[in-house]
C-alpha cells in the first residue's frame, strides 16, 4: 500500500499524532529555556545547566525540523526557544568590542587543575615555559603535585609562591615570576583552599590575584556550598584594587551565581575574545562526558584581554587556560 492508498479519514489522525510527538519533543527545551533565562539553577538543575550549549544546538535542529513539516504553532515556539538559547550561548563565540585596556603592561596567566595532584607536572611546566606564563594558579594541588612541579623546574621559572597543598582535591597554589605582596590562603565554605597575593609589575598598577576553586555541585549536599563559595568571591567593582580570579570555578556562564560574580566588575577572558565555548573539563581523562567550560580567568574590567588559549594537560581531566592580559599603566 502506498501513501496515496491510505484512507483519507486516517490522515488527519496521523497528522495529529505527529503534531503531539513534536510538541513532546519541544517541551523539554522550552522548560530548559525558562530555567536558564530566569536563573532558576537549583538542586539537580545546577549540574545539568552546564550542558546548555548542547541543548541550544538541539533546539535549533528541532526548530528547523518542525518548521520544515509546517507545524506552524509548534514551529513558532521552537523558533523562540532556539533564539532565546542562542542569545544566551552564541555571544561567547563572538569577540567583544570592548575588551578593556589596549595599552599597558602585558601579563600572561595560566590556571590548571592537577586532578588530585596526579597530572603530569612536566607538561604543566612546559606550558608555563612555552607560553611565557608569569602567574600560575593550581587547583587540586596535593603534596605530590608540589614535589613533582618542583622536580620539573617550576621554581626556576616562577620563584615566588603561596602554597596550600592537601591530599585529595582541596589543595591550591599560586606561583609567580614577581614577588607576592601580602600573600595568604583560606579554606572556603565548601572545604577547598584558595591562595592569593598581590603582584606589582614594573610600570603597571598592582593586581590582586586569587586561585579559585568553589565546591563542585556534584551531589545534593554540595549545592548550597557551591552557591556560597561563589557568593564569597571578592568583587572588583568600587574602590577595590584591580583583581584577577582564575581557576576551576565548577560553573559555566549558564550558571547564575557565576554571572552575578562577573557582573561585579569582571569580564570573562575567554568570552571577551570569542573563545568562551571551548571546553575545559569533561572527556579529557577518558570519561564519556561532553566538554563543558568551567575553568575561567575573570579579569577586572579595567584590565585588557588580548588573547586566551586552552591546552591539554596529560593525566588531568581539566585543560589549562592561558590568558594574555594588559594591565593599565601605573599613574
């Protein structure tokens, strides 16, 4: 039997079934859009929202599919969903017109998560050397990471440091080519250490730098700690010193608490140069997880962003992020 042989009275019924199926496919994306746009990242939705770029792509494909079969009502809603999610995601792939200072003193900074201290230290030091990195922030900095980085030659490249090594994932470190003024370390409410210090490059304004590592929202008991850790990060608006926060934020730009932090005087370096969709965590140690962007360099709005690059690190589940910044000249 051909399609033309189907009794006429059954065709409207089949069309109705097809329309219902398309609406069922559309509802999850619609709900996702409402949650993302409204900033309702709560409970199990928190880790799921990290995958919003993939939902945005699926929503675009679905909108094209629905419109191609002329389901106009569903197609209109699907198009609105696709446009709304594209407005959330697409700007990260486009460079900003305003990227802060264009003249001043160049500073290259790098952040890397060493996966319980087991990442290849020689690989990390190679990236520092090849990219002329002057400040290195390390997360999951265990005692074995301190020993392996020293053996690989980090102290010759970056002789000044503030170290807070601990077993498991809670340790952190900050290495610098320049002296660290008033360095320190603290344990955030999620249990991770964070190190900081102020650096003074010749001819540039002083800059406060902190290695950031809020609690990962991986379990129900961690959701509040994750939110509080991000809320506790220092702001860079007002009369504060210029600041740079870099590290494993365990958040993407689809998470409201991170966007709120950025709104207080920061810009995301990768987002500013159109590289905000490059994955930094996920499948890099063999896990079947789509890449997401949870490692960031947040620079004060008065600091310029010239470029960002992302690099694999052997034996780590994170990729290193290198940002080339321009510090305003000292007045």
